[in-house]
């Protein structure tokens, strides 16, 4: 039998929001409102079936389809032609679960939850199947009876709802594309926001993107390449119209939220072989998310979404609000230098102290007839070696403490360690050990 666990708080909230929004939209005309994603105004409407296969590159219309009553900020995976969660895969809420409606899955046509997989609430139409040992942490809301294995654990209730789609559309004008860019230097290269025929990042290269909008015919990040995201001044929007390939790493300086929005307008499945952090919208394509370490972070909306076995997604909503200020590099470097100075003042041994010890100890052994291998000389060499070993340990501990201070300072301001670099990697330690 199916195990039901938990409270009705989430299900009651879902029912009320379904009823209120369905009535508000179905009883009136389309609604136009500002987009919470920082885009142009969008239109909302209710439909009995998903939108036809429009082409964003032709008329600039992008769209998102949600189950009626669902808040987009609560969804981890949405597929207008279905969602498949592989065996042992996990869909969770990053940083805890703010409310019982979060970390949700929305699936039209069919939803399949593999054996021993874990997800949040599920909205579906058509068909729903959950495998052995699957755990749905919330309710199931659909227009048919779900197919649940006897060992499936369901924390909420099964809610019956009509098969209606809340359609959101907005317009993004594509500027005339300039020449393509290929990044092949071992140094980081900044790419300014704008319209390009393509952006290719070759192995061992790094392209740095910043706040603004990028319009690309194709984006190709090779294996061992890096796409670095500087969202310190605000979110980054990347609109890819034909082909999307992400084999290399994505690295963002700011890690207090999700500030990357990728819209992909192609019909060919994007190639993703790395951990993705951001919001990915692919209304015309099937999206395959592989198992990665670290897990994928953000939310994913596509024609169909397939989460690989043992893959993990931590759902976090896209936040278009700009980050307050830039990475506090100077402040953190000053804090690190203060720790370095304190370490220097308390270190047990420096080169100059060693030279003084040589003069003092070995000088006392320098009788005209004292051989170099005398007990006096051997004792001095042993003492010097002992102090040198202690000095090395002290210097290592100092270096660790200084580096930790620098990283924790960045983290306390909401930035990923490594988003700042010091002009002197030892933060002054080499000077004090001279």
C-alpha cells in the first residue's frame, strides 16, 4: 500500500490558489503585468493545452507554461510534454524548504518518478507513475488517478484538478548579430553584453560574462573551458537561438542566489555535461540533466525534462535583483594582511633569527682546535634543524589561517571564495619570514 505522511497545510494552500487563480483568469481577459524575472511585460492566459511550437528567433516571443495555481518561483522542473526523474535522482530545495509548495514538478502529458527517487510536490496531467521506494515530499495534483507503487511514500494527498495550463509569454527583441567570438587564451577574457553570431570557449580558456543581455546564435563551452559569471552588478541573461553546448564549467562569483537566466530557442536538445546553476528555459527542446558534482542549482523549464539516474537538482528561484556592491576584495585583503601580521609577530623562527643562532651557537664552538664534527657543532645543527621544523609548521598554520580569513570574509559578504584574488598570494608572509 502507499504510505501517506504529513499535514494538509500544503494541500489546502494548493487548492485555494488553484481555485482563486483559475477563476481570476478564466473569468476575465488576458492579464498583462511586469515580469518578476526582470524582463518586459508579460501576458498571462489560461489554455486547455500547451502552446504550439513557436520560434522565438522569428518573432521574439518566448513563453512559459505552468499548471494553473503554481507559482513559478516554486518549481524545480517543468515539462510541457512530460518530466522523467531517474532512479535514485533527487529534487530538493536549496537552503531548506520555505513552504510546502516549493521544489515542485510540473508535467503535462506524463510524469515518471523512478525507483528510490525523491521529489517535492507534483502537478501532472495525463499519466503519473512512481516507482518502488520513491518518496514524494508533498502532494500530487492531477487530472487522473496516479499510478503509485505499493512502496511509494507520499507525504501529502492526491488532489484532483482539471488539465489547464497557465501560459506566460513575453517579447525579447533580438538585435542584429555581430561577428562571432572565440576565446582561446589561457588568460580570462571579458565578453561585453551584446549580440554575437556565436560564442565559443576553447579548452583551458575562460570567458567572463557580466550583468546585461547576451544574444547568441550558438554558445559552445568546450570541456576544460570555463564560463565565468560576474553578477556583482546584477543578473546575466543569455539568449541562445540555435545551439547550446555546455561541456566546461560554469563559475559564478556571487553565490547568495541564482542570477543567471538562459533562454534557449532551438529544437535540438542542448548538450549539458556540467553542473548548471541558474534558470534554464528551453520551450522547444528536450532537456537532459546529467548526474554531476556539485548538483544542479536553480530551475528548469523545457518541452520535456529528463533528470538522469542519481542526478540531483536543488531548486532555487531566479533572482533578478542586483547584488549590493562588488566583491569586497580590498576589505578582505586588509583583514587577511592583519592576520598575517599577527602571525609574523608570534612566529617562532625566521631566517634572521636562524642567522643569529648560528653566530651565537656555532661561534661558541669555534675554538681553533674544535673539529666540525664535534659534539658542539652537532648539537648546534640539531637545534637549528629543530627550530627550522617548528618554523615550517608555524608558517603553514599561518598561511592556512590567512587564506581561511580571506575566504570567510568573501563568504560573509555573499560571494564565492575565489571571486577576489590578492596581488600577493602570501598576504605578506614572505616579507615577515625574511
